[in-house]
């Protein structure tokens, strides 16, 4: 990743989370109520909540519970999927909000939970679809840390917008299906990993006998650089010079042998 992209990967998620905290601070500092800027399902005035709702939270606990996952998941998205990251963030947020506006209860839906579920879902399924060991490991990490989020896809708490969670989760699945073919497959196989590989036909392995002893061929000697063997030693005699060093003490002289 380029240096400029590292800056985006580190700073952009912090700006988003910081903006959420600034909005909440303004609410409690001047006793504002920004709930009306949330998503109000099937009401035209509630459409503005698609863009403003993720930055509005009803309590400090609600804000904190969304801040950490949003910071971690959005950073992971920007780092591992830099080419799709901005599209996923923008399109995913809009589609999650539209889904909530369509199926949600007639009440203001606020908070970034829908975006969090969209990111978690995208990272999970994109890694599984990509068949990349590195990306699959990210999927497993998401499951390990955020697997419990699945319970809030269902109406287990009337104070929680499970509609927003479900919309975000489904949007993440759809986006992962849409983008997974555009991710290059870096799982390159070496010749010895291929199914049709035969050890006896490999040029390098022909220099070893059945006991693993190395027997260089004529081609091996002809291909080495001038004056250097394949053991890394130069073709010249190694000489050692020895001399006697005298170390004086109060009792007399001690002779030490030193190798150069």
C-alpha cells in the first residue's frame, strides 16, 4: 500500500468517529435533540436520516458501543480492500438506510449500528468468497470479535433497531457478492504445489540422491560465477596467521595465542 493510502487508512475512520462524538457533545452541551435527524420509515422527511442518522446517538453507551467496532471495521476495510473501500462505505451506508426506511418501525432510527453491521458482513463474506488465506483470516477475526452481533439481527430488544441491523447485514452480503470477482487472486502456486508435479522431473531435485545427498551436475558447475563455488566460498586457499600477544601483569608475562 502506498504511503498516501496509509494516511487515509489511519485518519479517515478517526475523523468519522470523532464527528460522531462532536455531534453527541453538542447535544448534551446545549440540550439539543437530534433524534429528528434519524431515519423515519416510509416518511419523506425521514429520508434525511439516511445521511445524518449514523452520526446521532441516544446515549453515551450507544455511542461507545458503535465507536469501537466502526473504527476497527472501517480501518480494516480501507487497509485490505482499498480499491472498493470508499464505494462500500458510501453505497453501503445509503442502501442500509434505505432498507431501514422501507422495513423499519415508524419511529426514528438513529446510530451507526446499520453501518457497523454492513461492514462486519462485508468483511466476513468477502474474505470467504475471495479464497485468500489472508482475507479469510480477517473473516475469522470478525467472527471471533463480533460474532455476538448476530443476535441483534432479531427483535429481542424493543429499544434496538433490529431492522437497521438486518438491513446493514444484508447489504454487506450483497456488496461482497458484487465485488468479490474484482479482487485479484494472489494465491499463486509454486510448481511443487501443483497436482501434476513430479519430483523426478524437477531440475533442482535431480541434484539429490535418495538419501538427500547433494550431487552437482556438470551444468551446475558451468552455471556458477567465476571464482565462486555454490557453497559461497571463494576458490582460493584460506590461510590463518598466528602470533603471540603478550599481556603483562604484576607477576610477569602471560602468552596468549590469537587467531586472525
